[in-house]
C-alpha cells in the first residue's frame, strides 16, 4: 500500500497504514484548524470585526477528515463530510490522496476564502461513521500553494515612481508588471 502525504510517499502494509492513521489522529487532534473560534465574543459585530482583522494572519493550511471508499480495480472515492459537495476519486490510494488534497484546496479557496467566509470546523475523526470497507484519515491542504499553482487572476495596481526612473525603464523596454511581481515575490519570500 502506498500513502501519499504532502508530497512524501510512504510505502506500508494495510496494518501499518491503520497504525499511521491512528497515530495521525492522536497527533493531529490539536492541529485541526480552528484559529478563529470566537465563542467568547458578545456581539455579531465584534465577531465580524475580529474575523476581518485576522484575515491577513489566517493560516492557509487546513486539515479535514476524508472518507475513502474502495471501488472496483483498486480505485477510491473520497468525500469530506465537513465540506459540502467536496468529493473526488483516485485510480489508487496514492492518486486518491493527491486528488483529495487538490479537491479540498479548491473547495475551501473558492467557497470560503474568496468569499471571506470562515471554513467549517473539522469533525473529530472518531465521530465519523463509516460503512464496511471504508476508512477515514486526515487530509492536509495549503490554499496558498494552490493559489500559486492555479490562481491566474490579475489585479490592476496604480503606483507612482519618479519621472526620470519611468523614462529610463521605458527606454530599456522594462515590463513594469513583471518587475513588480518579481520584487514582491522576493520581498515576501514566495516563488
């Protein structure tokens, strides 16, 4: 059996896989994403204000349980009980794990982050009911990595530079957008 987990491939038997899943469940109980719990806030306005103030520092890493259902010819169907309409499939377990990570990132980004909504809390793995042959494990996704890979929407920015600098750059046929993108990536340490 092959388990793909965050671009690392682990080869293991079914018994070892169950052991890995059990250890992950124990180790990740505290890691289930819930950074914006606001139960102690008194008003809806305070909740919204706090969520908006934390928007820029919110983590882009999410951890949710996924149900893997074996299908014919070694294939798997994968669903996320906490994320509505989030399901995918894989040709094998390794492909299923990669597809699950991709589907989770897409759904969280498009249904929650783009709309500035808080993603739902993850259900503890031990509370998920399974049918015969199914298993559940945590799937981790990083929506920042997903956006870097697939986000192509450009936004227009207006900026001011000294006239002499503009003239020199125009003479050299400098692409201002490209220079700004490269400078921002360097400044933010992202590629």
